[in-house]
C-alpha cells in the first residue's frame, strides 16, 4: 500500500508525517515539525492572523514537495483548536483548498483526543488504566483508558501553551506571581474538567506533543534533538518543576539558548511546562513517559483502517 501523509495544523506548530502503515504499525518515512504559531492572538482577537496563515502556507509548500517525492496517494489534513475557535476558520480552509489542494478537516476536541490516544498507545498490550495528555497551543486533551481499547474518558480543555502564555505571562521573564497564577488556573481547569474518580483510577501516564518532547530533550541536555532518546524518556514531576523554575527565570533571548529547546518553542515553553507539572500532580502519578507517537500516528492508523470519518485531500 502506498504511504499515507498526515498534516496537523495546530495552534503552535504545523507538522507532517509520511508513513507506511501495516498491521497496525506506523513506519515513519518523513516527520517534520515547524513552529508556525497559527493561533497567535486568536484567544484575544477571535481571528486567525494573516501573517500566521502565510507562515502555515509557506511550510505547506515545502511539505507538498515531500509528499510528492514519496508517491503519497492519500493525504489526511486536520486542524485543531486555533481553527476551531477562529471566526475566519472557514475562510482559512477555503484558501487552503484553493492554494494547496488540501481539504482540511476541523476536528472536534473529542476526535483530537481519540486520535492522540490511538497513536500514543498503539502496540501496547498492558491492561492498565492509562492517561494520555496532549498539551497543544490552544487546548490540552486528557484521555483515559486501556491501551488497545476505546478510551472510557476524554476531554478537550481550553488550556494550552499559547493560550495561557497570552493570558498569564505578561513580563519577560514572567514574574513568580504570573507563573503561580498560571499554575493555579491550570490546576483549576483539570479539577473542573476531569472528575476525581477518573484521576484517581489512572496508574500510568503518557505525554505527547511538543511541550513534552521539548522538556524531555531539555532534561537530557541534548545539544541536537534525538528522537530515539526523547521517545520513552521518563519525566518526573520534580524534573518538570526544576525546569519550569529555570525556564521562567530566563528572559526570552536566553531561553532560546537552552540546550534541548528549539528556539521557536521558547516563547511558550514556560506555560507548557507549568501545565504538564500540574497535570502530573493532579493525577498523582509522580512521572509520565514521553512519546513521539501522537495524533499524527493516530490519524495515519485511522486513515489506513478507513475509520474516524476523516476525509482525504490532495496536496500540492
């Protein structure tokens, strides 16, 4: 079967996966991620910014070349929180189809959560109540269930690294009071959106997406990103607290120089680290395992199995 391509246009990043899917296993051929900040200021203006849209379109032109090079016949494109929340989301999708031939599906938060869980737990067979936490730019998904089964609980919260940076972190570097207010807000969101009985039943956690993988790289002081060392790395709540304190104490220019952190993620990593630390504490886990398999892998698996209701489009 020809490879499948998945494009994920999130609030902070635009990402590409080209993969062969066989017997429920995703074999990566190409994986790309670019910080495009599509959701920049959406929380305050309610609209996608034209400059942000152009950043996404520029990256998609590069992705189209990769897709063509690998002979992809099926492209799945998903847009998440930023496009869901924006008043001009439909205009963005129309321009996307006209300029790039991509029919992007704006998936609801529950579908985003399902696909993230599917991708993160694929290949695991342990019968353990598992949390998958996906910290995005505009939303954070909490999904709970047993690997290989349909999740029994999921919620998409209006909390994310971009959204909460804009809401709480006004100074550079942010003040301790601003960071503490962000943490309190994150803890409140989790308490309100995830019932205590669900939180108490969880026995292990998997953290996916850019915040978690960045913190795994920072924790290991990786001078260059190494997916083999990031995938499966265990992040303790103490390590998250330590990194949060360090990152929040640095002005943005110095934060960009931190080993393991891609400079483009420096503006939002403080909020992301705070959300992850609060998540680990709220579920009383002590630590989470970082996984590079996430919604990209879940969408590839769903497309290969022709489930999930995701329409296919072209790219060019």
